[in-house]
C-alpha cells in the first residue's frame, strides 16, 4: 500500500473513533481525489447518506469548467449547504476523512459555513 494512503487511513481511523454523526448532528464527510471533491452528510445511527454533492453533480457540473479546484470545492460546499437546508439539516459534525484541513477540504468547509451549516 502507498505510504501516504496508509498514513491517511490511519489518521482517518483516529478521527472516526472520536466523531460520529447522529440524527441531531449528522456527519459531514469530505473526500478529495486528485481531480474531484465529494462531500456527503451521513447519519451514522441509520447508516444512511442524507445529502451528497460533488464536482460531478449535475446541478453544478457545467459551471465548473475553467475554475480552479479550490473554487470548484467552494461550489460543492454551497450546493451541499443548500441541499441540507432543504432537508432541514442545520448542524453537522465535520469529518475531514484523514485529509489535512487545508486547500480544497477547507474550501468546502468554509463554503458550507457561509451558506448556513453550523459546525
């Protein structure tokens, strides 16, 4: 296994021991690949994804051409927050999934906060 991936998965396990999403405060999980960013809000009690958004989402896919990856991540955060508000979700627990809270992961989090999610 790639040493960077192994280190991230180790960090992820350490984080997940402390964080879990409930019905009152679901977990906002962010995954970053080299090309795309994915975010979803999960109720761990039911094991169910409540809301999801990514750079591949149909609602924003057309707007992302020509944008930098961090700007695309901001759009994903904005879309996720809007979908969460429609479902009545206001408070979440942030799960960075072992990634450093920097760059695109931070852009998603900041954008969600600016658009009404509280964490």
